C-alpha cells in the first residue's frame, strides 16, 4: 500500500505559527478534504506536502517511487507552450508514450513515403502495445473533452485565467499520481465539468487531498475531513455534513469542560480571597492546587463566527431597472434587448457558461459599463457595495487598522450599537495582535476578507457580489449567507457555487452565451435537475442527428475514393478496439450483476462506466462504417 506519513510537521510565517507538530497518514484510497479559515495555513501545508516549500521541522515519509501531483489555485504553466505541451509536461511515462504515438501518426500521415517517419510510427506503435496504453489514450481524450479543452495547439498565454485553471487540472489528472493534491479545483468549472470531476475523483485509484469551498462537492467526494485550526489538525470521519455535526459536538464538549474548569477556578479564587489566618498543611496543599489550576486554565480556541450584522441605509422600492438593454464587447454579445426590474429585497443569482458576460453584466448594473442601447435606471436611495472578482488595489504598506479607518473609525450595527474598527476586525477573525500588521503580510484569502469588511462598513443597501466563493473560506461564506438571509436590502450575485446559490438566491438568470439569458424562479438545484434532463435529451437528439447525417452524407462524397495512410492505420485497428470495448463492457456488466445491491455508490460508478463504453462503441462503429466505404 502506498502511504505518505507525516510526522511532527511544523511551519511558521514571521511571528505566526501556521501549524505545529502535525502527525497524520494519507493512505492509498483516502479522500481527504482540508478545511480552515483563510490564513490558517492550508496552502502552506499543501506546499510543504508537495515539496514546493520546506517545513521548519518534521518529516515526510513515503516510498521512493511515491508520486504527487499538485494543482495550485493559480497553476504555474509555461506561457509560450501550447495547451497540449503544457498538459503532458512532467506526465507519467505512459502518457508520454501516448503523446509520442499521436505525433508519430500525424507526421506519418503527412509523409507516408518517409522512411524515418515510418520507423518513428512503428516504434511508437510498439511502445503503445508494450505498455498497453490504448485504454489510457481513451482516458486522456475523455479528460480533455469533459474539461472543454478542445483547442490544444494554442499558446497558454492566449488563455483566460479560467482556461489556464482547466489546463492545470487536466495536467494533474492525466499524470495519475499516488497522491492528487487539488487547491480549489472547481473554480472556473462549468456545472457539467464539476459533476464529471466528482465522479472521476470518487473512482480515482490513488489518494486525494483537496481544499475547496464547494460544500456540495466536498460532500460527494470526501470520506475524511482534516480541519486546520490555530496550528493544530483535527480529524473527522465522513464528508462535510458529517464534519459539521462532529465539530459541533467537539466544540460543545470543550466548552462544557472549560465551563467546569471556570466554575472550579471561581470557587477556589473565592476561598483564596477569604485570607484564612492559619495555613495548615492541608490548606497549603489546596493553595498549591489552585496555583496549578490557574496555570492550566485555558479558553477553548475556536475559529469562531464572522459577525457581519452591520447597519444599512434605507432602500426605496425601486432599485435598478434595465429597459430594452443591449451590450456587446468586441463583437461578443452580452445581452440583447433585455429588460429587468430589480426591487427591494430581491435575491438574484446569476450563473451560466464561462465567457458569457456575467461580470460585464454586473459592471453594467453598477453603472461602470455603458450600454450600447436601452436604458439603465438606478433608484435615488440605492447605495451599492460591489464585491468584485479582482480586489481593488490595496496599499500593501498600510496597516489593517489604518486601511479601515479611511472608511470610518466606527460604525453602527443593526441593533444601533457603535462598533469601533478594532471591534470589527476582531469580529472578522483578525485578532488584536494583527491590527497593526502590514497588509502585505496577509494571505490572499485574508485580504479578500478585509476587502469585504471595508465594503460592508459603508452600510450599503444593495450588494453586488462577483464570485465571492472563489476566495472566501467556508466559515466566512457560511456567515455571509446568514448575513444575506437577514439583509433587508437587495442582493445580486454571480456564482458557480451550487450550495451558495441555493442559500442566497430565489430568482436566477442563466447566461447561455450570445446574449441569451434564461430566467428561473426557485433554487438552483431545482434548475439543475430540470436542466440536466433537458440537456441529456438534447445531447441524445444531437448524437442521433449526427449519425443520421453521416449515413446520408457519406454516399454523396464522390470525390473521395481512397483512405489516407493515417486512415488506413486507423481502420486496421478499429475492429480490435471495438472488440476490446465490448469485452470491457461485458466485464463491467458482470461485475455490476455480482455487486451488493445496497452499495449505491459502486453501482452508480459501474453504470457510468457502462454508459461511457456504450457511447465509445457507438462512435467507433459509426467511424468504422464511414471508413469501410473506401478502397483500402
């Protein structure tokens, strides 16, 4: 069994202890979710485990051939490389074999009379056979397809941040290591890709360690939760839902123990203050016990809750209205003749395809981006706080307290109580010793939390949130969701986080692209349930139509009489490939028939694999029918 053993691992950053004397195991099939507040040291721990950074002390013990692949929040990719080169960089030998084979087929097809090209192809084919890489080739193509990576010859530098994240994800999945370490893997993924990734990771053969804010995702894949809190690691069995229940029990037990200790301390303190005239040996022993109790007295450490129950300005009935609005950017249509009335108390969630213009739509609502046509009207009482994907420039050499004092030195909460900036910082999980800290010393997540606090201090009555879940930890998100539910104003948020949308939105705008915006009333999971059934039927219809078109169109192609050399090679192998796929399907079906009927997870995974084999068999059969019409 491939196991990574962590012993007495410690790491500090400046004066802050990120973690101390951590001890745990990662076994071969573990599915571990790592959680903790921003700044608790999660990314630092991942960096140490993957060799990106060193520990101050401690040891990592693993077999010599133990391989780890690490997806960072921002993948480090060669900007001048193509997508294909970046994906296969550093991959396992079997995938290098596949890449060599793909290149050899392309070159040989273009130069069939070149002896060097022929030798290269022969060698590449022999390597594929020797390493039994044909099924792995199918896995690679599935990964690329499910992550919507279709243009493999473009340079990394031409991609958006979201596209680069998907390239990084494909890179680590293709490497198939012993331990897969993923930092926020669902950021920038569409919902179909997230669902596919969930299924892929559940059936992954190695171990998994993932940091994610997506609680639905964590619920589906995790069998163990590790919580990093105040330098210590707390293990919990089960998924996120199990963790919430078990942590509540742990905190309660510690609180009960602390309460008993505090009561005993108060009793002993009262006795000490009586100032007994005579101190017998027995009384001296009690004094010694009191001194020991005083030394050991502690307050339970917990990450706490972020209290953001701040006040807000009065909001009139009319908030924002779009009338027959149209907007395009660089010939890319965001909306076309679109009308929307936003009223006080509305909870609008915006989601949909990447690149469909959701952030541009928010910029238009905030008045930052002029419309091409139509009208934007904003109510007189509206006071907007806009939480953007990119944090506003923050002076790195400013201290936390000074940064907030620029907004106000105190604010009033919803109960009319005056709160100083010092109190606000403490409520936002910035302890007093950090208030004089330079902002440059904060983690990325801590900076985002500080940015959110500054926005809310302005006492807005309209919140516009652009992908808030990408940077905030689960604890902060949970309280933000509670804050939104009690917020008397209007909330408009763009998000790909299913859990977050379910909790904060009752009306949805689904951006389909090319100016198409669908409206839906209800929770996002309800929309996804209906939408997935519709999409499945649409995909089936499209597949049937493509097959029908191919059958009808092929006989009309009089100009093509012979196969190319590459097509001849493909035709020679396709029957064996179909036979292999059908044999694998039979084995899967037999396994499914012999599986315990109560193991729903395993049954679902087997059915998914059978469906994938059916699809591949259909595709290969259609391709065989096409190729068989021409002279061999």
